[in-house]
C-alpha cells in the first residue's frame, strides 16, 4: 500500500476526487466551501492533507494558479510523498495537463512501483499521451501482479453504462461552459453539402 500517514482527511480527499470527475460542481458548492475552511484550519498540524484538499478544490473550481501552488506546497512539506505526488497528478489529469501529470505520476511510480493505484494512473496517462512503450510495460506489470484493471485501449461503444455516464458528463460540461456550444454556420453547411453532392459513400 502507499506509505502515507492515515488521516481522517483521506476520506475527504477521496470524495473530492469523485466530485472532480463529475464536471458539475453546483450541487457541491456548500460542501466544497466547508472542506476549504476545514483545510485552512488544519494547515499547521497536518499541512500535507490540508494543501492537498485545497489543491483539489482549486482544481475543481478551475483556479489553476492556486491548484499548482497548493499541490506543490503539499509535495514540499511532505518531502515528495507518494500521496502528494499522486494527488497532484490526478488534478493535472482533470485539467488535461497530461505531460505534467505524467511527470508527477512517474515520480510516484518510482517511489511505489508495485502500488496498483499508481500503476493504473500512470498507465492511463501514458496511453493518453501516446507513450505506448510505457503503457505496454505498465499493462504487462499489472497483469503479472494479478491486478484487475480497465484497459484504456478498450473501446466502450457497446457499454451502455459507460455511454450514459459519458453523455451525462458532456451535458454537465456544456451547462457549466455554455460558450463551448457553437451554433452551426449555414454557409458552411451549404458548402459541405455542395462538396459531397454526388459522391458515392457506399
């Protein structure tokens, strides 16, 4: 297991990671504020967990400057613990800063090379950024260690639960960022229609 001190705040961190994956944070606004205030109160006695909590909340709230600052504080005050490296990599992944996420996940892997959660994280990031050699190496290691895992190379087109969750996340994302919705350009649509007219696509 990851060599980190047990803390009652680990459950908060786990819950925040789940919220970070939900895209829609509006239902959690009160809880996020409560956790933020609680983290500020424990900075002196438990700085690693406090800064990790603040870093994850900053990530959820898209405050990237604070996210980087808090997570790096957690890494510094914990002497680069596996826990702090893993959590920073998770936040970076949420923000799709994949190259940075890979670097911190790899540092965690070097410290805990047989830890399933670290192997899984680094395997998925490696696949996402096209580091096929690393992805294959980690996948083989997961198999040899007898770990069950979701292979990122598998396609979930026929997985109804996966599709429903994906659609829900996209809907929440578009509601949160309405500027991402682009109205179709009629002139461009006419151009495409003229372009493909008469083309045999059978």
